[in-house]
C-alpha cells in the first residue's frame, strides 16, 4: 500500500512492507524520495522521521541534479568507453562472424553483425560488462565473506537504474549493477562489502556505519569516488 507525505514542496512516497526498520531513499535522476516503512507504522511517525532527515534529503537531491551524465552511446569509431575505470577508444567493425569485444592496449575492438542497431550493440556491451563482473566477484567474495563472517548463497549481475547493488538477507543473495565494470575495481569491492555488511545490519544506521568502518576503513573514500564519476544517460520510467 502506498501513501504520500507532503513537507513543503517535497513529496515523499511511502511504501508499506513487512520490515522492521524505516528505509529512506533518494532516487535518480531528479531526486524522487521514497520511504519503505513497517506496515504498522503511522504516517505521523514517518512525517517526524522525514522532517529530521530533510537536510540529508536535500543534499542527496543536489548531488543527483549536479552529477555529470555521459552522452548517449552511438558506437562510433574513437568513441570513449570505460573498463575498470580506464578509458578505451572504440573501433567498430561489422562482419558476418560471431560478435565479440576485445581490449588491446587502450583500444576496444567492437565486432558486430552487419545492420545491428544501437539497441543490439548496447545489449552486446552490457552482456560483456556483465561477464566481467561475474568473473571478478568470486575472488572478492572469497576474501570478504571470511572477514565479515557471512556467506552468500548466490549473486546476480544485472542492469540497475537506481542502485549500484542490493541484497536479500533472507535468501542470502546479492545483486550488482552491470555498470560497476566501468568503474575502478575498488568501487566494485566497496559495493560487495556494503551488501555483505547489510547481511548483518539491514539499515544504514549507526551500527551499519560502525561495521563498515571496522571491516573497510576507507569505504567512504570509495563511495565518494563512485559517486563523483559520470553516470549513464537513461530513459527513466515512473
């Protein structure tokens, strides 16, 4: 069930769930605000909570509105693409052969079938990024599961418009954004640790921050780096 809270010119969407804690989120691209709340919690209580978080909400909205956006990908020769934070210039070829992507020095060789449109090319690139993440994550998990003392049953990699990652503490699974393969490797590691810590503490409270400080003392610098990088242009659905 959904309700809304109005605070001045700010509208907050309330989503009732079978959860114990309140989760406040500010979503790109324009800073839409949602509160996931326990089913029994009164709107008045949520309003007081939201008012206490107003300054944080405004800061997050300002960051989103000012964050750099990449130009839409056109898949042209010498177009810039990023892999693990490094810039590569694309070389496009269309041949009757299996599609593939290869990195040689600072060039990305992008081979497609003749006549492919931008959507098919984007699908190929996203799938390639997805495989990079799938290859990189097991080693990261093997290291951090031991340190944190948790064990995930499975991880998934997919295109995500509003999150870098998410977790399901009940199923012991995590989901990671395909676009993390475009960012420096420490950003992927930070997101994996972030989601693993959520297995111990589902909310972003003082305990969560304390656990992050304990396991990954430099996590805030990794977060700052990730949030400072340009994000993909999207067609956002509401």
